[in-house]
C-alpha cells in the first residue's frame, strides 16, 4: 500500500549511516528491516537497535524479500558494485554522495538502474537542505527577477578528521573534491537549474602528510547566463561556521572551545592508529549521535537576483530587496533529513523522482573531475554531461 513504510535495507554502517540514524528514528515513513556490513559488532548493534536481520554479504541482503529499497552508505569506490547488485535485485536505491569516483562507474550505475526499472537517488547532499529548497522555490517564482550570480564558500576541518589511507588518495575518491565539493556543486546547481556549461578552477594540496586536495576555488557558468563562485578549504584553520551563527554543518551548536580539536586528535598518530580512531565514529562503536537544533547547511551561500540578494542561513533565507530586508523561515524538523525521506518515499511509492537522480549525481561528478582537470591544465573545461531540474507534473 502507498501508505506503508518503505522497507529499507542499509549497506554500510559507518559514519554516513550514523548521520542518517536520527532521521530514520524520527520518520515513520521508513522502517529499517536489514543491513549488510563487514564488522560483526556493527551488525549486532543494528539488530539490537532496529531488529530485522544483518548480513555480512550485500547480495544476500538484497535477496531478502523484506527489502524493497536499499540505502548504500559504503566508501565511494564501492558504490558502483553495490548499486549494480541492488538494482539487479530489483531494489530502488538511495546512494550516498558522490554517485561514484569515475565517470565510467557513474555511467554503469545509471544504466543499471534504468535497465532494472528502479529509481536511483543520490543523497543525502546539502542540496536537500530545507533552506536550499526554499531559496530555489523563491528563485523559480520569478519574484526577484533572474538569478545572476551565486557565491558559495566553506572553511572546515575536513582534511584533519580521522581518515583511512585511501581517503587521502585522490584517485580512490579521497580529498575534498569527491566528498565535499560535490555538496557545494549540488547546492549551486539546484539553485541555478542544474545546466552548468563551463568551469575554471584551481586546487591546493598543501600538506605533504595528507597528500590530496584540501582546497579549491572555481568559477562555474550556467546555460541561463548565471554564474557561481565556489571556494572550499578543509585545512582546519578559519571556520566559516562563525558566519552561520555558530551552527555546524549538521545543525548542531558549536562550542568555541572546540577549536583545533581535529588537529589535536591526530597529533603523533600512525596511519593504523588513525584508522582505529575513525572506527570509533561508526555505528555500534558507542559514538554519540549529533543533536541538531537547526537545519543542516554547507557554509555561507548568497544568491544574487535582479531585485534581491538571498542569503541562506541554517534557519531560512534572508531577503535583501530593493527597499526592504526580511527573513523567510525554513522550519526544522525532528527528522533532520526529512527531505531525503520525502524523495525516497515519492520515488518508491509514487514513481516520482527528485532532481537528485543518478543522472544528476553523474553531472555533479563531472564537475568534480572538471575542477581537477582545469587546475592541472590552467584552462577552462567545457561540461558535456549536465542535466536540468525535471519539470513538475
């Protein structure tokens, strides 16, 4: 029945799953019925918390008739194989960003979902955040004229959070491009209608001990004539959350006393010790869930239109018009990522896809690779795999 909860199986019980747990617990439209993970401790914890059945093998989980959709929260380089297995089993798929690491894998995943007749959704990414959706609707309404420019920037400690060795190798999806830039790209594409045309970029890899890209700045143009400037640094110095009312990316209130915590935790650690530290952030390790008091965000974003500038905040959109300044709230929800569940339920129960389909994820991935290519050559890169926002029926 269309009102029945979507019966979801989860692949991967690491950090990405941990960040979705508060939403799964608070949104009755989804019920967790199965999981697949390599660690027995995580599987036991899943069964103890959610019931259902936990498997060591994804194919066995996807063969479970109780599962009708699958959330894939495994490391980036595993996404292609896991999406293929789920799609061939006839399951709708929500795959954590990025869609994949290589464009070839992205093509394979989109084709596999199409051949199986299942929906492929890429998320959560910050393009699902309620303030982003609110700003997109305001822009699309035409109330403020045409969108002209977007400025998006974010300064975090991303590169100094605990990492497995492959997370510091760009070719395996490590660094900030595939894990972080894709958020920013998704946000500006959502606001500008999706159809990017060309990008010029530079990147920075400035710490030999963590030899992957930790920063970038790019200029992205759109078919509409709008353009976006995007800047990101994960080098754990300036924290742009101070310009987001001291609200962290996950909607939590940040303590000034926590400054430098990420770098201090890594001091003197060998790679194997850092890997063990990362495991303490996974499901079943006793790690605490994030308590969100506000909507999630991905740093300051300002959309400039003909008759107003729109500043996205964790609580809504501040409108700076020709003659007035006002605030339009985007209420928070007990399920922090309810919009992701909206997309999943609409796809599974009503055959209605969100903007963030497999094709959308592939388009954002193309821009990640184009940033790397432009930084290497010093030349603009034309984009050929972009897609727009689907028209609403």
